């Protein structure tokens, strides 16, 4: 078994870690490909890589950006990203795309998105890893975030399509969660789950230009009111609402000002330290859960039993409860 905690360090991985820390772009891409791999020997190398990179991580502003398809995420992130690189920041954009899990169609994976930002030498864009489970995709994105931080990116943006669980997963890896909404206001507001509203640190109403300008300002008022009714995510820190037009570049600098102010408040109050500590602990348990599941599925006895046990459950001859107990008892994971 590969157990990186006890095994001899692999010299190639140590070399890769050094290249990542030196900011070599090819090494960064290679390291992220490594963390995205599910092969057991690659998982062991990933664990070593992350251990070696860990002292160089944690210094970036970690920002989650979420919103429904078509709300304007790519244009917004591109505009924000270019604004940030013009200020001298180095920006990594990573994606958690639930639609990439079934591999076929990926909403965020489209290569033509954010073309100008992709060409910027101070930006790095990585589409969502595909396949596996949402938990698996989130786990690989978290790891990619550490790699990007070690490579010297001081702003990491994690993008996700707003379709439920993925917002919570992204919220668990960032400092500040930004929700993008269209100028629709009222009706759309009803469509946003309360659970998602509870995650919001900064709410951005997009497309505030042309005919939609007034509607956007109206919607901002509605959202301000709605957020006011919700228990604040961090005690004593109110979420912010801002209108933007990525098309015209309006409000983008204001979003960044609000994000940094938010992050500063969190840092100064000590909330950021405890937030990241909680996130790291939650990540540990996620790793344990995913790791146990991987081992269980790879277990010989489980593989022997599954072809009879699974159909028995499907056909109602065996309860899922006793089937699960049997599989767990007979495996040695
Ligand atoms: P995503 O699916 O959330 O990534 O959304 P996109 O960024 O691809 O934008 C969806 C559509 O909205 C595209 O046709 C964009 O041109 C348009 N759009 C995005 N931002 C703005 C904006 O600030 N103003 C206007 N008028 N249209 C925008």
C-alpha cells in the first residue's frame, strides 16, 4: 500500500514541489493534473506534494463566485480578473462544475470562456475536473487551490454554477462567497434557496446597463431587504449588495473593494483563522469519507458480494440497512 505519511518521499514529487514554488507554469499544470488523478499511486504522490507545499499556502484571498447559468459569471470573472492583474495581483480561477461530473456536457468547461484573462500571464484558468462525484470534484479543486497558492497566486477564485450543493462545497473552501444574480429581482429572488442566501458575503446584481439598468438597481434593493431578514453568516458582519456591468466595467472595482474589506474584517476579528481551521477539519473528514469509500469499493470481498447484494436491494429482497452492514462487516477497510 502507498502510505505517504510513512513512505520514503518520492524525489520526483519533491522536485515538482520545488518547481511549483518557483512559479513554473508547466509545473503548476503538471501538479494540478496530478492532484486531479484518482489513481492510488497518484493520490499518494498528491499527499506528499501537498505536505511539501503546505508551508507556502494560505496567503491568498480565497473567493467563491456562484450564480445560475447565464447570469454573467464568465464575463464578471474575466473583468474582475483583469482588474486584479492590472493592480499587480496574480489570479487563479478554478471551477467546480456539477455538470462536468457526468463528464459529457460541462457548463463551465467551455474553452472559449474568459479568453482575454486566459491570455494574461498573471492569470491561470483551470476548468472543472470531470467525472467522479461532486465531493470528488470539490476535493480536487481544494487541492488545486493549495497548489496555485504555493505557485504564488495571491487571489484564487473558485467558480461554480448555482445548482444546489455545489455552492455549499465552494463556500467550505473560500473566505468570501460572492453570489451573482440577474436584474430580475422579485421572481428570481424567490427561486434562490434560502440556504444559498445564507452563504452570501457579497451579492452582485449583474448586467446593470442599457434597459436593465433600472431593474438592476431595483433588484439590489429587494436583495438588500431579503438579506437583512437572514441571520448574518458571520456575527456582526452584514453582507453587501452591489450592482455591476461587466460589459461596461462598472462596479467591478467596487466589488473588489467590498471583498477586501470583508476579508479584512474577518482577519482583524480572528474569524478568518477560525473559519479556515473549521474548513480544514471539515476537509479532513471529507477526505476520510471519500477515502473509506474508495477503499471499500476496491475491496475484494466487497467486489465479490456486490453483484448479488446490489440486485437484492434493488429488488426489495434485502434491506439497504442490512446490505450495508454486511458489506462493511465483511470488508476489512
Ligand atoms: P455565465 O453562464 O454565468 O458564465 O454567463 P456569461 O458570462 O456567459 O454571460 C451570459 C450572457 O449574458 C452573455 O450573452 C453575456 O454577453 C451577457 N452578459 C454578461 N455580463 C453582462 C453585462 O454586464 N451586461 C450585459 N448587458 N450583458 C451581459
